[in-house]
C-alpha cells in the first residue's frame, strides 16, 4: 500500500519540476514559425492556462487511463516511445547484475573466510575503491582504452543481447554500470557472513563433521544473503541513475538516454513518462526483493 503514495509523490515531483523549466511547452509544440495567436491557441488546447492543481489533476486522470500523452517532438505516443526503449534498459540492467552480484558475493565470501589476512584486506581495498569510482570515469576509461583500441564496440546497441553483435555491444556498458556495484555487495556479504558464521546452527553443523566450505555455502551463506538482497534492492535506484549516465555515454537507446533527450529538447510529456516508468521499475524491483525474502528465510513466509 505504501507504493501508491510513493507513486503519487513521484508524479507530483515530476510534474512540478517540469513546470519550473523556462521553456514554454506551447511554444515548443507550435514550432519556430508559429505566430503568437497559434501559440495561444495551443496553450488553450493543452490546458496550460488553468491553475497548476487542475493541470495536475488532469495529468493524474490521464495516467490512470494509461494515457501518457504524445511526444511534442516526434508526435508519437509516449507509451510507444517508452516501449521502444524499455527493453534495452532491461538488457543493460540484467547484463550488469548477472556478473556484478555473483562476483560481489564471491569476493565477500572469500574475505569472510580469510578474515584478517592479506586476501581480506585486498578485497576490502578493492571494494572501497569500487564504491569511490564515478560511473562516468569508469566509462571514459573503457571507451578510451578498450573501445578506442577496437577491442569492443562502444557506441549504440547492435542488436538483442542474445545475438553475438548485441552481446558484444552490451559488454562495456554493463562493465561500467556494474563496476561500482560489486564493492557494496562484497562488503555487505562479508559483514553478514561473519555474523552468521558465529551462529549456533553453524557450530552444530561443524560439530557433525561438515567441511568448512560446505558449512559456509550451504548453511551460513543463505541466511547471510538476506541483508545482501536488501542492499541490492536499495542499490537499484543508484543503478537506474547510473544507467542514465551510462546510456548517454555509450549511446545506448534506453529509457535513461531518452529521458535526457526529452528534458534537453523540452519534450515534457515524454520526460514525465520516462520519470514515471523509472519510478515504477524501481518499485517493482523492490517488490520482487520482498518476495525473495520469503524464499531465503521461510520464517518470513510463515509470519
């Protein structure tokens, strides 16, 4: 139920932010050759002469009817524009998570098993460095030294991810976006696993003769992943923000790049639709995280 007020707040903030932009939507929609009478007629048609609260109420009503309006630049429906860019963003997110999360969990597990050793300190140093690196800096390095050298493509999307050309084109954006995600996952995995390894049931499993790695992987790691899953859900918002930068740098035709282009060109309906779909995606992922809790900890499902 809390998702509804959050969604309403996102709609309100997105609506108000675009109202303070100095560009007049009616002027943009009318075109450079329109007369003042044409602009006034379009402003009246778009309802821009009404108070803001009435405009916002009309916007909410249209959203409830799944009518996000039409792009003022391409004159296509916003839903159609979003449909064209949504799957590339999903591809980029999946390509990022599919390597960053397992690597972060593996590094955190190794650090916990080698607590206090050089391996632990090296992994934690890498984690801190990864958290500190800006997304755009990682992307620029990859573009210059990998893409610029001709090893991998770095501009555009050359096809779906299941094709060879599409897979090659997503590698650099996925590495850029996931490089700053490994560190937090590794640090949280290490902290949570160290607490779990001291639990009574872990000592009981060891007393029964189970090997250390079997105890770690089968008994301790599953319960230790609960706060890690929480962190991943919270970091999805960071990934969505980072995907905007990554898509812009690599000319990836996703929702983030579309939102930047819409805001730059003062395409207000398209910008509002992009903000809305990013917020809905964030809430959907957090809902999936809550469902995953029940799988990781059956006690939550019985509660």
